[in-house]
């Protein structure tokens, strides 16, 4: 019974809620003829129009799951709309709206879908409170961005949130996001190919070097897109951990960065059989989970076929597609 642990959806309940009361917290729906709607935030950020699959009717999503032989999909909202530039109280209200509407949609479609919550990371205590509230609504995990308004995740004072996620316990999907300009990635699809995986790598490096996993050893991070470049660069991380001026750089990690590889989980979205085999060799089979990134251009639209093309055994495929997701997302209903 395969489970897709990394997908995205924006439910119609959210669009309706923004139209009804979004202006009170600084969020507006903008529509143009013939194009999907987009969100504009009062602090100046204008999001790209929603991708068609991100807002598709649920029947279409169900049909794709059936075609791929996927039993259940865990969805989170689109990280581009986290709205961390909102004023603190507005950001808190915004994430409550994101979670309330996604929870309502998943409740209506609970036979095939589960969800992970977003939290207002600009206030650590509020993020912890929202994570706990979301669990009461049925969330089985949390999704956070690798950076918050261009500050690496590990450089933010988020210990109250990490403590809560560890205590609940609640797996945390670390997902890249791009809310500013990246001129060198503007062409050739380099944003999708490299910029997003680069963001994950920076975010993970900051989490490890700042000692987050030392302070919260029970915290379970799930790294998007196969961990970005972290598994491939683990040796380079270790070399610089040994050779840098650690005090000047703020590196307080108790162990070499590669030593944390098996303490984190990774989705299978690497798009190549050899890359998947390498990921398994580096982090261990038990830490790899089926994912798709469904809704976006780089999504793995045939995820089980990738596992098969990597010449994994039936037992290995079952572990990645079913046993590992169920073990990690223990709140999955």
C-alpha cells in the first residue's frame, strides 16, 4: 500500500477563505482572464499563479494515484505562500487559515489523503503552538522552508519549535523555497534543477552546524528531493567542519556532518536509478521514503517505476514505499 510522503495541494476552501477574509491579514486572490489565480501579499510579494495540478479537482488527483498504484498521499501547502514577510500576528493568522482549510479538505478525502501543517516560523513560540494545534486537527507532520526570507533555517532561534516537534513527536519536512530573485537561475530551468536543491543543502548544513540535532536528538527531519546535494557533499562538509575556524563560523556541531546522515529521512525524488542507489548507500534503506513533489514541474510522476529501475528487491521497494513512511509518520491515519 504505497504512500507518497511529499506532495502539495491548495484546496478550494483556502481560496474561498482568502476571498472572504484574507484582506484582514494582508493576503489577496488575484485573477486574470484564462490563467489560474495568484496570491498577492500586502508586504509586496506577488506569488506566481497556481500551477494547474496544485489546485486540480480531487477526482483528477485520485485518478493519478490510482494509475500509479499509490494508496495514500500526504500533502502540504505550497511553500511559496508561507508569507513569512507578513507582520507577526498576521503571519500567525495566515498559517491558521492554511492549516484549517487543508485539514477540512483532507477530512473530506481522508480515505486517500493526509496532511502536514505549516507554522509561523517568524515566532518560535507561536510556531510550536500552531504545530500542537495542527496535530489536534489531524496533521501527521510539519513542513518548513529551508530559509525564512533568505535566512538559513538553522540560523533562526527556533528551539521552542524544535522542542515541540520532538516532543509530539512530529516529523518535519524541510523544503526549499525561492521568494527572491536568483538571476543566474532565471533561464534553462536552473531554478528547478539547481536553485531549490541548493537551498535545501544550505538549510540542512545550517541545521547540522548550529547543533539543532545535538540539542534535539529525537527530532526527525525529512529532507526534500533526496536531501538536495547534502548526501553527495557529506565528505566536503566533514572536511570543512574539521578545517574551518569553528568559533568564528558558529559551528557547534558535536559530530562530523556526515555522522548525522542516518539520523534524518529523505524522500526518493532524485530522478535517476544510480542516484537513488547512492542515496540508499549513504543514508541507509530505512531512511528513504517514497515521494513525488506532485503538482510541480520537477515532480516524479512515476515514483514506483524509479524504485524498480534501481533494481531494488521487492522487500526494499516495500520498505521505501510503505513500511518506512508508516513508521516515520506514526500519526498517519
